[in-house]
């Protein structure tokens, strides 16, 4: 039904949508967890904060599993290069995520304040470290990673973990944390009342300007100071995957020229900045739902900006530009892409409908009275 070129592009869109869904849903989970010790002043207040995401955090985390599985099936060369070269960084993300299920499930099992306070800080770490590390990863995707492919297409990583801690990548990690804190504060404001609602509103008002400044600095840095490779010759976009069948120069026209050449791409950064700005202005006032969805639009715009900027690259090699991986030469076979497509078409709508049902059932403000009433069934 779809030729090889078309199905490759469809999967680029699909995986981009999954990545944005993960950022939007898991983003407010991370943010709420990171804000927990600061917005919840008493044990009951902290239980209220936890239960705003208590019924959905596991489902939201499935987007990360789906993202990893999709990359493995659709772009195996990307999966092999990324997860082998960045093994230490990926393990740190995984270990940081361990704090969350343990913290959610064990925190309220014992009433000892020391026990609960310890798990509160574990939840804080589980909400703080992953967005920082994932932000650093995004920064390095824009900078390019030090890897090369040999004649048998085996990836070899030429760098080290500490080489990933480039100032630009660290700034992206800081922005990733700010983004999740801002998004989480908006979600917490939407689903809480009283003192927690007021503190969340104050957090939104304080975090909004910091986030906008960080995003502006990152954008200027990318457009003005980071080189973007350029493909000068490539096999047909429907040819069998082989990343070495292309010619790439290390210093191309640049990120700014890339967007200028495709003027419609400017809609993505406009949505990113516009959504975050609108969420800040609305969230600092009385708005709940509109402010949160404006933030979601901003996150989608940021994700699209990264995707459009990299296109058609998936991984850029800064040590051997020819080894850079693109969606045209790093995908699985045509048959695999078609089979995965039809599986997705059948099951993804079911997942979305179920997710919508769950949110509809559990929706509403979480109050201290509700937590005390159902003390043994809620977190």
C-alpha cells in the first residue's frame, strides 16, 4: 500500500508523536514529583500532591517503553548506536526512574515521618534527574555524537560519558528540568485546591520567565554557534538502508539556513515559545485547563522544532559525518515497517481510548478530605 519512502516518512511522524506524547504526559509526572518537597508542607499535603498523578503515572511511563520499542523495531541502527554508545547515560536514566515506583508504592506504608520524608526525597530525585539527563541527551543530538561505522556497519562510539557534559548540553538539561517543573506546576494547579493550588500558581509565575529565557538562549546558540552537516549526495530515499551510501560535509549551511529554506518550519518554534508564554500568563492567573494545554502546545512546538531541525538526520556524527544516520538509510526493511504500521494502526487507538477513559474516570480535584477519607486506598 505504501512505498518504502512513504512508510519511512510515516514512521518518522509516528515516532515523533510518541516522543511528544511522552514529553507531555511524563513531563507533568516528573514535574509534580520534583515539586513534592516544596509545595507539600505537611504529610497530608504531600499525599495530595502525590495522588494528583497517582492513578496515571504508570500509564504515562508506557510512552517511554513504546518509544524505545519503536526505535528498536524501526531504526535498529539508531538503537544500536545510541544505547551502546550512551550506555552509562541510559543506565543513569533507568536507575533514576527506579526511585519513582518504589516511592509511590512504599511511601505511605509506614506512618513514621522519617520513612515518609526519605521517600519524598526519592520521588524528588526520580522527578529531577530524568529530565536533566534526557535534556542533556537532546543537547548532544543537536551537537552531534562522536561515533563512526565500520565497513560492516558496526557502530563505534569515540567519546566518553563526561564528554557529553558540554556547556550547551548542560543548558539543555537545565531547560528540560525547568520545562517539567513548569508543566508539573500547571498540572498540580489544575488538580488541587487551597494552599497547594496557590503555591503551584506561584511556582508557575516564577518558573515561566526562567524557562523562556533558557529556551531563547538555547535557540540563539543553535542558530548562531552550532554547525549542521549537509548531505551532498545520497542514494534514493527508497533504496535499501546503508548509511555509508552518502556523502556528507561537516559544515553545511547551518540550522538557521535550514529553517529559512523551509519557511513553514518556523511554525514549530513559534508554537513552542507562544505556547509557553501563553501558559505562563494564563497560569499565573486563574486559568487551569487552558494554561495546561497551552503548556502542552509549547512542549509539542519544542519537540517539533528539534525534529524539523534535525530532518532528515536521526543521529549526527561529529567525528565522521558520513556515518550520520538518517530516516532514509537507517530503517528496517520495507516489510518490517509495513507490518509494524498495521499493528500500530490497530492497537494505538485502543491505547488512546483506554487512556482517555482512565483520565475521565479519575478526573477532578484531589483534596485533603478525599485523601483522609480513603487513607488506605490512596497513596
